[in-house]
C-alpha cells in the first residue's frame, strides 16, 4: 500500500529582487496513514514552505519542482480545481498565530462551516450542528454562543482551537500543523497538544507537526525530520532522534533546550536591597458596553511586593494577562502606578523630581526586537541614543567609541554601526536592544520577554550573554518570561504571578523541585521536555479553560474556593520555608 | 450605537457653527459688496436697498440676525438672483448635482473596484500594468479636457455604429433625461473610477497577502469566493474613508462639468455667489457642503465599523 503522502526530490525556489533563493533543497519524506511526523528546524529553514508548496499555496514568486504524491496521485502541478478539492477536504492546515489566520470580519461559525458546506455538500443548518459538536470536541465552552462571535472576541487559545475545529470538521486524512502552539501560553499549549493527540489517537488522523521546538513534538511525533537551511539533515524514529542524535545540528538543537538541573545557586543577598517594591498597584479604567456602561477598574497589578539585590536575578513568570509587563513598566515608572511605593537605593521614586536622570541606572529590553527599534534609524544611532540623551555633555567621539565597545561586547560587529534593523536577524536585533540598554551602564536591567520571540538556539545564546553581562557588571536583573525553563536557567529567585498577584515566590531550586501552589504546579506540569518517553507517559495537571477575566473580582479566589463568599478577600502570602512564600489556597 | 450617533450629531453642531462664523466674517472681509456695480446707484437708492437687507447695521448685529434666521431654517434672500431665496436656489440646484454625482460615483465604484480587483489578482502582469497606466491617465487628465473631447466626438461629429446613431446631447438638463446625463456622468466618473481602481488594487494586494487568505486557500475555496467573502470587506476599508469626502465634493456639484454641459446644478452658485458678493448664497452653499461632509463622514465611519467588527464606535 502506498503512503498517504510521499514527497520526493522536492525543491522550492523564490525569485527575489536580489537573486534566487533556494528555500527547500531536495527534500524527501513520507507520511503513513494515521502517523505523526515531526518536522523541526529554526525559522528560515524552509519547513513551512515545504508543506505550503506541496499543496500549491506558494507565494506568486515561488516555484516548486519534484514530486508530491497523495495516495499515489501526483498533485504537484495539478489543476487549481483538483487542488481545491483536496485542500480542506483530504488535507487541512493549522497555522501559527490564529488571530491573523482567521478572517476578522467573519463569524467563527461561518468560517468553520464554510469548508464543510463546500466539500461535503450539506445544508447550512446541518453544518451549524456539526460545527457545534466540533467546538465541543476541541473543548470550547458555550459552543453555541461562540459560533456567533468574531475571532477578536476570543482568547488566543480559543482561536487556535477554532483553527483546529476548522481543520478537523471535514474529517481529513492529514492535518498539517504549522507551529500550532507558538506564541501561546504554556498551559494553553499543553491543552492544544492534548487535542492534537486525541485527533491522532481517536480519529486516526495523520499529522505533520512543524515546529522549531523539540519539546512540542516530543510527545506527539512517531518520526522526526530535522531541517536546516532547506535541507533535511536527519530523519528517524522519535526515540532515535531524541536519545541518539547523529547529526551535529540535531545535537545542537537538543542542547539549546534548557535542562531541568540548570539553576544558578541562590545569590548571597548582602546589604540593603537595590530595589524594593511595596504593595504596588496599577489599574486601568475599562468601560462597559452599552448606553449606561459604567467604568470599572481592571487591576492589572494588584498589590505586589518584592525586593531585589545587586547581582541578583528575579524571574517573573505567569501567563499572558497576569500583569508581568505592567509590573515591569510600573516599576520603571514607564506607567503611572495607582498605589504603593517603589524604593530605589533607599529612596522613594516619587520623591525624585526628575526621573529621567535616574534612567541611567535602570534599563529595559523589550520582547519583539525588530518592532522595538526605530526602523529608520541605523542601529549605531539607536544604541548611542540613550547615552546622548542622558549624558549630553559627552563629546561625539566618546559616544561613538562607547557605542562600538558595547556592540563588540554584545557580539555585534562594530562595523555594522550604519546597518538598519531590517538587515539584521532577530537574535542580532535583540543584541542591539541589549547594547542600547547596557550602554549607559545600568545597575538594574529588566528583560520583558526578551528572548520569547527568538529561536531556541538563539535564545540560548542571548541568555548566555545576559548571564555574562551580569557576572561582569554585578547587574541586578528582573527577567520576565512565560517560559519557565528559560527563567530557571537564569534566575536566583522566581516569582509566579496570577492575575496581578504573587501566588508563589521562592529560590529557583525550591520552586522548581517543590512547588506548593496549585497554579505553579499546573504551570510546571505544562512545561514540555525533549524526552519523548517521559512526554508520552506524563500525566498532566492541566488547568481547564482560559484564565478568568481580571475584571471579575472573584477571579483571585480561583484557588481559594472556601473564601468565595467574600469577593474582596485577597489570598495572603505565607512563608512555608526560608524565602519560600506561597499564597493561601485550598 | 444610538449613543454614538447622538454624540456625533451633537458634536457636529459646534463644528457647523464655527464654519458658519468663519465663512460669514471672511466673506465680509473681502472688499466690495453685493450692490457694487459698474454703474453706481444713486446714494439714496443704495441706502434704501442696504437698509432693506439690514446691510446698514453694524456687522455684529448682522451676524446675530443671520444666525437667528438660520435657526428658523431661513437661509435668507439671494442678493443677486432677485425674487429667489437661497433655499429655493439650493433646492433646485442640489437635486440635479446630487443625481449626477451619485450616478457618477456608483459607476466609479463598480467599475473601479472591478478593475482594481482584476489588477490585484494579476499583480505585476500585463493586465495589472495596463489597468494601472489607464488609471494614471484618468487621474491626470482634467475634466475640462475630457468633457470637450467627448462633446466633440459624441455630440458634434456624431458616431454611427451598425446603422445606429450614437450621438448624444451635449448640453442642457432636459428635465433629467438619461441621454442628457450620459456624457456629464462619464466625465465626472472617469477620474473617480481611476482613483477607486488604484486604491482597490493597493489594498487588495495587501489583503491577499494576509494570513487568513492563506487559511481560506487551505480550505480549498476558489479564487472568486475568497475575494468576495474573505478579502473584499477588508480591502474596501481605505476606500470607504476616501468615499465620504469625495462624495460630498461630487454631490455639491462640479463647477467645470456643470458649466461645460450647461447643467442647472449647485456648483456654479459657489463661484457666482463669491464673485458677486452674494453673501447669503455663499453662506447657504457653504452650510450645505459642510453638512454633507459631516453627514457623509459619519456614514463612512459607520460603514467602517460594519466592515470591520473590531472597530468599536465610542
């Protein structure tokens, strides 16, 4: 019997203004019925283009050659009509970034039923019923109401579930999942992977799982192919690839994943803290819909206290919407706080007349490296700008010299001083961001999801760089991330946030080995490891559904149900061991 | 939504007020007056005429009188077109201009969108290049060139095709007969068609690159279906914002086209009124134009909110 999908000697070229790009080189692969093939590679490795091209979804300037056989039928170069009957019916796709991958002006229900009505020729009413069942299957609550909503009214995890429902409803033989969990929170990622696993096991759907993250495919893939620069460098059974990688690049990818036992020793806190935050609160007014909508306060940060010493790294973890970025911005006075105190070197920041002068002492690095840089400014200027602004008396030559020196230090060629951000890779741009922050010689650096948008191997390099910078300068770090493994690699202490409040704060080693709060446990159990056997066997303590709305005053009591009667009650932090604080829970 | 509409309506009142005030005083700042002519009137006659129109009173008082009348819906008498009130003049001129303008705009929208979509689907192919070069011509050639040329071809020389006489009347309103409207509508619609085609092509090219179009293709939808149900609404957004002001401009008449084809529209009142210092007529036309702009922009915003559910009107 022939394979479900057989791709042989497949090449993809793109004609660009400055020449021809060979995106996929002589790739060959097969997928059997009901099998999951993991395709791993970094961004730009051609792994997505391989599958898009195979099913005729190339951009206009792309050209594909070779052979693509679906159940023995050659489909490369088939007529658009033939491809249209195959796509959405036999082969469906799930894309990264479900917000932009769903049509914004069409209701969820219309988008789900569309392919069904087209390919299976059933009535609208019947399609609606099937769509509801499908939403139930991907565990979206209140499915009937969801069908009438627009994509922007759903959360990120729910949108991705809608994508999965859309791809599954016609009962395809093969689903191509292109980075289906990238940019989702860890707990949501675990839920999505659970659904894909169910599809494979219950409906015997073959899955091509494309990802840059070895951890994502570990628990799902039967076989794995590793791609680099458009070539398949290694392929084999999941266990072979993970436990006995042959190619250097595969080993490199595996090594880049933070290991469980990597935790820096607790820092010795000497003297007075550099930074002390006391009962910090930040709220935003949110207006209700309707004619007489009243304004309510969204408490993004709802009473957070912590301190930070020189040379120490405090990791801040939590899912999107937990207030971690708001916290960082409020601490740095980039956002007005509503209540509480921020004390810097023993002095209340409110007491400083000119906060701008102090900016030399604390700096921040943002998430999206490309979007955070002025696209029309050469990187040299971007790097030198804080220095010029904060020390205007410095002569030009000194500024230039220091810009070159810091570029060298963060691993950028000083000769690139006149390059523009779009000419650099994501990792290089984040080095620019670091150089921009470090040039003024700060005492404290806040990294707000600074490595989240980067490939795993680049991520490891940047983390290494941050750690070296800290060793050299005794920098205090606040390292914010939704990725618990990256935080673990760097942090002396870790603070877990849930809806604007601390639920657990402990030295790294203690938090990761002995988590006390149920939310911390759920987060940790959702972390994926590049260990297929462990992943397959793992029993997860999954949180169900989405985060409750921070507007709901009772949301804080999710883990303290016994106090639900008192909606204004806030769980207190209790010390369970030296330096290990846990919020009250049932 | 009602609250939004109400607020927009109330917000328009001060805007209109400022426009009226500015127009009133700027008109008066211009030298001369409605009754200055080659042959000077005897002083006593002039005094009487001015008194009849309250023009002898202090400017501030005239302004208040005008506002008071305006509040009652009275735009005043025309100083030059004797025996007509401004309301009557606008009332006969505006329907003509509006009918021409709406027809032209509808034609421009349909044809322009169609051409723009075709060009976008054949991006950087000969179809694209030819549509875009013709559109560029349409934008650059002014109406006072296209109008006489079309007049010559269809009116003066006359065209006979397969024994049918295709010649068209080149002037006059004739009670709004459709044959009389063909040439002015075409002349008005040409540049608008070109603009719409270029805008539609630009935004459609952009939208066709969006991730959700890729999703739609992955579902196996045919191109026509993708354009109509997934791309068109998003691609129409920039067009809608442009259409508000453009429609207001074309509805209040195009002086050039109305002059060339001898149509009794409202466009000529602008120029005539201003040249003759026919204060009330100019103010009336300004109010009419400003109200239309405000109303059409409001409609455009509502339309944008309908096209894109993410936009919330607050």
